[in-house]
C-alpha cells in the first residue's frame, strides 16, 4: 500500500492498526509521488501472555513471604506499631 505524506499524517493510527492486524505487511509513504519511507510492523511483538511463566523454576519463594503483609498494610492506614526488623533466613 502506498499513501502520500498528508494521508499518512492524518491516518497514522489507522495505518498502524492495519499493520498490527496483519491487514497490510508494509505501507510506503510517498512525498510528491516518490517513496520516502516504509512503515512495517515489528517482528516478534507478541502479547504479554507469552511472557507469563518465563522465570518459572529460576527462583523459589520463601514459605513466609507474606509474613509482614498486615504490618505493611498498617503502615499505609496509620495503624502501625513498632515493626521488628526481619532477620534473613539462613
């Protein structure tokens, strides 16, 4: 597909949407009838869902991970008392 510069400026969102949907593989932007630029979709721009689980097995969550959740919530609500420092697990 070839579009002129003015059309590209005024319909950029629709042109990008057409590329993302796979309706167009590339769009050539012309200035005074001569090709000046090529607009293409980026390769490998999958959805976020593909990244979920990418770190599975690379670390472990301690059993007491959420131990301080209530105390932290109290800090935000103004109900906090003195919080004892947590010692790292061996």
